[in-house]
C-alpha cells in the first residue's frame, strides 16, 4: 500500500498539512520541523482548544497565522488572536 499521496495531494495547503501530520505520526523525529497546523473549518474546535491552552499558559491570546488554502504567493494571509474574529472571516 502506498502511503504517499499523488503530487496533487500536497499542492494544496490543507492536503499538505494532512500529509505532514501523517508523516509526523509515523516519523516524529524527521517530521517535527513544521508549526502546529489546523485545517479550518474541520478542525476549528481543536484550534479553539489550542488557543485557550496557550492563553491559560501565557495569559495572553496567541497570534495565529491564517493561510487560505486556495490562495498562493502570500495572498489572503492574515493574523488573528481571537477565534471569534476567525469565525467572522470565514
């Protein structure tokens, strides 16, 4: 069974994130080089939980980078520190 997706499976940000997560689960030492990633809207609850944990730890809302899956060359990237603002953007 082939565990590697076709190239089209990694050319979109969401697919790449999912593929990297699978590889990190299999090879944690070799694939620990990328930041925590959530695919929205499917993982919105997990993102909200992670942001709450970071806020509880540091006392401030963490800043997250949002990258639209369909855009390229930096278009559409923005920062959030409030999950409700992300919901408004969606």
